[in-house]
């Protein structure tokens, strides 16, 4: 089921890029991916949910790859940040996300627009978090303003560079140019002492954003990756393999992409994953990480 669902996402993504989201019907998706209507609705409640699934799949991969670049590195190293940005821009171009993004914004679908806005805010939160790594806690009061301006700066630099270089945008040059401007901007704004947006607004815009610090994300992605490899390597039955991978995806989705992770459901998924002794070590480490996570949440709510 897991692989078949991912295949539908992949096929639909190709159709949306080639024909456009609005012009692609559910029947087109059924014909192109070779599934029945019943199977489609077993995976997705609507075409909108399928598009959201495409974005989530792409950003989940991007998030892991960005975090992989940080493993064993100094978070304050600006060269690592530049590599992360290049990775992100290349992913956007490869997956034609800007084209899909523009079509969604031009539509009248409130739910899709809300989802895109949520993605933009998550991107803003990531910039803000990385800026704290790069520039220090003392500049934190001014870094949300810098993140907002940098988001627009990078977007427009890439947009106009794409017009100029029709044969292919020089992503590396644009990213480095924009980051150089960012460094000067942070210095100037922090020295001026002027603040337009209080960083506390992030909690209002994205409730629960402070819970997901980089350390927790890195550890979760690392342990999930190790467990995923163990499942793929040791489970040869497709049904059982897909079942366990779906459980692992559910746990990761709840912890990283929901404002209020459902503890009981996560614990149930962990119990099911415990069923094999082959990945006992990886499972125990993941279980301990999640247990500590919920303890910290309980302490925060108590205080």
C-alpha cells in the first residue's frame, strides 16, 4: 500500500506539471497511474488532498536532506546554510513547485491557499531558526524581520535571474549573492535596534512552533532513517514492509507536522513497531526520544 500510494503521488505530480492541476481530472490520474476509483479514494479524499500529499512528500525529503547537511557540522557555518538553500532551490525547480504554487494561488480554493500559506510560514520559521544558529541569540529580536525580508529577497532574485538566464538559472550565484546581502542586513538592523515584528508572533502564526527545536528534529530524522533501513532490509514481504513504513511515516508526520501530536496514537504505532526483535535497538532509541519529548511538553504545560 505504501509503495502504491507513493506511485500515485508520483504519477499525479507528473500530470499536474504537464497538464496543470485544474486541467487534470481524477479520471486522468486513474488512467495514468493504473488504479481504480475505489483505490484512489482509499488513499485520498479528493484531488486537493492528493496535491497536498505531493507537497508533503517533497518537503519531507527536502527537510531530511537539509538536516543531513547539518549532521556533524557547526550550525553557525554559513557555508552549510548556503548549501541548504541551494538544495532547496534545486528541489523547487526540479519538482516544478513554483508552477504549481502559482496555479494554486490563482485558484479560488480556500483550503489549498491556506495550506500554501502554512508552507510559507513553515519556511519562514526555518529561516528564523537557522538565523539564530548563524547570528546568535543576542540578535534574535531582529531575526524574524530579517527572515521575512530575506524570504522576499531570495524569491525575487531567483525570479528575475530566471528571466535573464532562460537556459537555466545560476542558483549557486544567486544564493550566495543573497546571503551576502543578508549578513549586512542583519548587522544593520540589529545595530539600529529597530524591530517591526516580534519573534513571539511565530507562535501565534504557527502554534507549537517552539516545540520542534533542531536537536529534536535531527534526532528524530536520524533514528527514523535508521529504522526505515532496518525495516526495508529485513522485511521481505511487501505487505508487512509497507505496513511498518506507514507506521513510521505516521509517527514522523504527527511529531513534525501537526501542532498537537496525538500521544496515544503515536504510542500505539510504536507498540506495533516493537513486534520485531530485528530492529529492537533502533526502536528503543526512537521510543526513548519520543518519551522525553512528551515529558518536556508536559513540563511546559504544567509551568
